[in-house]
């Protein structure tokens, strides 16, 4: 799927397998997103398999539409995570 497999943002050793969104303590919005391995604690409010999300263009669109429809999505933290994911999968020149 990727040239370089992204490593878990928590442990830094295992391949990331999930996008995980954590709720803010102040409100019901998902305020922080990370890509993590299966070994990390599951106290998330949103979790998606990376392989399932990128299985097809329609799977990606379905996940994005789901997040949008919840009405509690802060897109900036999510897109910041996507930028980190992209950086972690690019082979240095």
C-alpha cells in the first residue's frame, strides 16, 4: 500500500494499522488523531483500519463521509495526522 510502512506514533516500533481519534475532554469533538499499532490502548472515540480505509476509493470516501456526518469533527487535527502519515511513508531522496 505504501512505499514505507508508517510506524505507530505511540510506540514507534510496530507498523501502524489504525487511525484513532480521541475526544476532547471539553466537548464531544474528536480533538486528536494518531496512526497507531494494534497494541495501543483502545480508549478512542473513533477508530478505523488503515487497510480498510484505503482498500478502494469508495472506502475512503465512505469513511470521510461518516466523519463529516457525525457533526463533531474538527478537520484540522485529522488533516495534520494525514500530513504526518504522508511524511512517514515517503522514501527520502
